[in-house]
DNA sequence: CTTCATCATCGAAGCGTTTCGACTGCCTAA
DNA sequence: TTAGGCAGTCGAAACGCTTCGATGATGAAG
C-alpha cells in the first residue's frame, strides 16, 4: 500500500505539504503541486479513507435509509436510490445503504461509529420513530417525504396535495363531474405514510371546491384487488367518468377492466395516472399522467445535505407536480354518464 | 465523543485490555469483562470505524455494485440488493452502494481508499470490463451472475439453463408440442447479460431434445412490444399452445392479449411465467411460474464473501430453479392446435 | 532600513484503534 | 525444587492522515 509518506518522499517534500496540496487548505506553489501530482500518478496513491476520517473527523460518506416494503412501488424507490447515489458521487461522497428494517438502532449504530457525515432517509411516516433519534444525532439529516412535524430536519418531497388537486382539475377541465381515485393499498394509508393521505386530501379538496362528485377508494395491487375497488366505485358512485390511478401496479389492469366492462378510454371514460412516464407510455392507451420526479428529488436531497454540511439551516422543499397530457383524457361535453 | 480510553479509565483497566475484551483475541477474566461492559453501556461507547480500519486493516463494509438500467426488472434487482444488505448485517458488515455507471473506476476508487473488505457485483456481462480489475484487487469478490470466464472469482446465480429446460419440460409433460418463449428485450441479449442467453439455450435445447417445436422471440416491455412479439409467434409458429414468459413487465399484457385473440388460459393455451411469485399470483389467472430466488442468492453471495474473507478459495454455485404449479398450465390430450 | 504581512514549507502532535512484546503470579510436571 | 506454561494484564508502537504552530524568504509600507 502506498501512503502519503511515499508520495512525499518521491516528490521531495514533507508529508504535510502533500496533504495541503491535496486539500488546498494552504497555498502551495504550482511547481511543487505538479511534482506532487506526478508522484501521486506514478505511485497510484489513494488516501486511506479510515485514516482520513480519523484525522479529519469526516468520512465523505452519507447513509441512505431505504425502505424494504412490498406495498411501495419498487421501481420508484429504486429511482430515488439511484438518484441519491449518483448525486452523492457528484459531491464526492459515497453512499452507505441502510435498510429500514434496522430502524432507529441502525441509524444510531452508523452514527455512533462515525461511519457517515449525514443521513438521507426515505419512507418517513407521520410519527416516525427515527425522527427523535435523527434530531439528537450530530450528523445532519434530509428526509425524502414529509413527516407530521419536520422541525429541525430538512425535507424534500413531491407536493402530493398539489398533485391531487392538479389531477382533479385536469378532469374537471375536461368536463367530468364524477371522478374516482383508485389509490394505494389500505396498508399505505394505515401506516402513516403521508404521501397517500396528502394526495387524497388534494383530490378530495379539489373535488369539493369545484363542486363535483369525488370518491377515493384504496386498492390492493392485484387483479382481484382492482376488481373489488372498481366494483366499489361502480356501486358507490355510479356514472363515474374520470379515473385517477395512484397505484402503479394496477394501471394496466384497470385499463383492461374498463374495456372489459364496455368502457372505452378515452371515449367513455378518462384515466389519469400517477407514476413514472415509462409506465404511462407502455400501456394500451398512452396515459395522461403526473410524474414522480424521483431523480430531481433525489438530487435535491443531496444538495440539501451539502447545504447542511456547509452550516446552513434545515428547510423544507416541495416540488411542484407536472402533468403530461397523452391520450387517455378526453373532453366530455354532455353531462350524462354511461355505465 | 467517548473513546476506548474513556472506557478503560472508567473500568480501571488499560486500553489494550478493553480492546482484547471486545475482540476476544486474548483471554480476559470474567470479572474484568463485566466491568468493561458496564462502562461501555454507561458511556454509550462505540468504536470509531475509521480508527478501527486504520489499525486493523479491515472495514467491516462490503461494496455492492448494483445495476442502474431500465431493461432489467427493477423489483428483482431491489430484492437482490435488500437480500445482500440484510445478509451483510447478519455478518456484522455494512454495505456501500456502488452504482454500475461508475464502472471499473468506481471499484478501484473504493478499493484504493480501503473503504471496503470485499465486493459483491451484480449484473455481470459475458466480457465484463470490471472482471480484470476485480481479479487484480486484493479484496475478494463475489459475482451475482455468470460471466464468460469466472476463474479466480466466486459466482452465484440461478441455474438459468436448467430453468429454461424445466419450463419446456413442464409444458411437454402437459402435452404441448409447440411452445414459444417471450423473452427479455433485444437489448438484454445484445449486452452480454448471460442469464437471457442461458435461459433461451435451456429452452431451445429442451425443445430440440423432446422433439417439439420451440420458438424464442425477444420482447420490448410495453403493450406494443408484446403485440409485435405475439404477432411473430402467430405467424412464425402457428398453433403454439404453450407460452413461456421471461419478461416480467408484460405478463399481464400477454394474458389480456391472449384472451383478446380468443384464447382462454389455460383452456386453449398454457402460460408459464418466470419471475417473482407475487407477480404470478396477482394476475387474472394465477400463473404457474418459476421463481427467482433473489433472497437465497443474495444471502448465498454474502456467505461466499465470508468464506473468501476466511481464506477459502473461490467457487461457483448455481441454484436449482423451482417451479410452482398454479392455474395457467393445463393438460392438452389432443394434438390439434387452435389459433 | 526596519517592520510587518504574506507565501511556501516543514515538523510534530494528535485522531482512536489494534497488536506485539513483556511482565506477574500461579499451577503443573519432572 | 525448579523450569515451563498459561491466564490475565499492561505499555507502547504502529496505522495513515490532518492540522497547528513554527520558520525562512520575499516584498511592501512606513
């Protein structure tokens, strides 16, 4: 293993000079810097991360706490993970992966061992047991998601409530007066995951404000689950012509089920999906959809980590939802509804 | 921050005694051990990972190189990642997440900085550019997947060729004489990902050996992609009554498409899926399927890392495929095929 | 000319562990 | 009785880096 002392010797300078040349914390003459760089290249020197963290008290590693559950749409989770990892690299940091099944203890372990400089935490619940721990730790934290109370912690998330409103508004603009939300599974609502609630709140608020009928039903992500939810919509709110699907695994199934019951999209009913654009585009009818900007949010989370590390104070950022029109929402000029 | 010196002072022993009590590398009397443990608990002491890695030359962290591509079925990837992370914790290791877009350089960076003790590498291609690097590194490596040449590196994967044969055999046992493989996208074949090839090889070998007709077509993971692949099957091999789907995103679509063309599953055609059991069970017809034992393979990978770290030599393990019968494959007593 | 910054560099003191070699009793085998 | 071993402990030397406080030069300001 080649050490900083080897480099110093090869370049004919002292160890501290090499260190300063590398960190730039003190001026080093251009000539010396070049000699040092040459030595580094020739020897293939890489600083020892452990020694560095011991001496400098920072690791250039951030922990990412990722969920490990089945009621979440995994591709989106993965997109967040990838976005955070990639953005972290751009900030010269690595990512230590924590699976949420370790809970608060995992965070304490990793922080206690001085393994990371900061935390990025996904899948936060209203009353997440990790929050008090995170507040106590000296390492800064960025939450992806919005807990009940965020004081002292940075947060970044999609503005789900605005997304819910946007979905309804789009259908209202197309003349629909009875819309249904096919939402996440009941489990997602019961656990305090706030995005499910916030989206539904936006949906219901907008329906009430615009004076149309709106019904929100949760949905298990399976063929039968979708069938049950659809049946509820048909009996509890007959004449529904606008569907909002906030449940990725069932969008394809929903489309087939609607057609199976004689309703053509978009001729008879309109469908608006919430989820990745690839999903929306890969269907029988290209779906108008509200995307989940996971890349943007992940990158933002890392920026916020950098801000906190630089001493700035925690803040909350909500990303505005964006709707992409495709082929699944049509104008409805008359007010009669077909079943 | 509380250090080992604080603990030693509180327990009235020397620093080295605390260290030995913790590592167990030298005998320490029960009484002393208890006093030390009490001090540790009281002070909330956690060893500093950096200092530890500096002195002991091991980090208790393993790197996991995970793919970042879209032609892979993400939930399965995530399952591998979760399995490795969980198993690593069981072995008192943490996981540093590397995204494959960093390529060989990422591995070199992390190894050079002594950040990890070992590598687990996913998504290996036939002629993966990371292989020569990994062989050169002093940290041991376990590959999840099978490259062209595995010498010097440990590998673990599903026995995809056996899986392909198993799929065909199951359909043959049910009297089918014309079977089709709806496979991964062309991109998966073109990149040297061996699992796509191996499955197809198993499929084709078994078809040839049993003397039935077999046709393999790749498939883009979208509604239209499936339509195109299905059309190819219908024209190139009319009378196909057995379908093997090795392409998770389109299984639902395939089912609907078959029904849409008047073919009932399993009455008219049988369908056998390759993928997670949840996927197979969530469909309109519960699909007979061959699972991908990601948990098992991930755990095995970590075991193999532990073996290598303990000085044992590299080895290759192929996990036997398992087929679960559900409702999508039916016996076909007559040999006439309907379109 | 002094005096004072500033630039460029060096030496040494940590940072918190592990591990090696010694040392002290005490027990056992010859 | 003594040599040898072993259990239990200690002190000190690494491990590879950062950073603080010098120390000479050099140049500008008075």
